[in-house]
């Protein structure tokens, strides 16, 4: 698999994680303004996710999803972290930490897949 496809699939997987995570958090959040904000972000991740899937298919590749065990671990971790504190500020902090980790991992992946610039530009 070439670098473009590896990176596209990485984007597909990470945007799926964003869709799943934000969907779960929308059900937990009580503040109406924050809930609307999360819904807007959910739609953005979903759009990005579907675009990555479409590009993979255009190049003749099937997307590789996230391992079920990783999805379950993330789901349980969110439930544990919001069990005693489901305030908007706590959830916002969780989102910032998760997003920062995602950015760092993406930069690392881009460096590994240095030839993938064409596909990233298509996503923008």
C-alpha cells in the first residue's frame, strides 16, 4: 500500500474516532449551547470521514476501520471520565487533550508518509 493510501486510511480511522467520540459526548452533555457546538463538530468530522472514504474508494481501496477493541476501550474510557464529572468544562478539557494527541499522531504519520501531500490537499 502506498503512502497516499496509508495516510488516507489513517485520516479515515481518526475521523471515525472523532465521529464516535463526539456522538457519545453529545448524549452526555447537558448544556444546550455546548451540545449544539458538539453537533456542529460532529457534522464536520462526519463530512471529513465520508470524504476520506470516498477518496479511498476512488483509488480502488477499501477503508480499514478501527479495531473493535479500540472502539470499546475509548467508549469505556469516556464513560469512566464522565461518571463523576460530566460538566461542560471537564468534557471540553477531554476534547482538547484528545484533539492534541490526534494532531501529534497525525504529524508523525504525515512525516512517515511524506509523499501523501496530494491526497491531503484534496481533503481540504
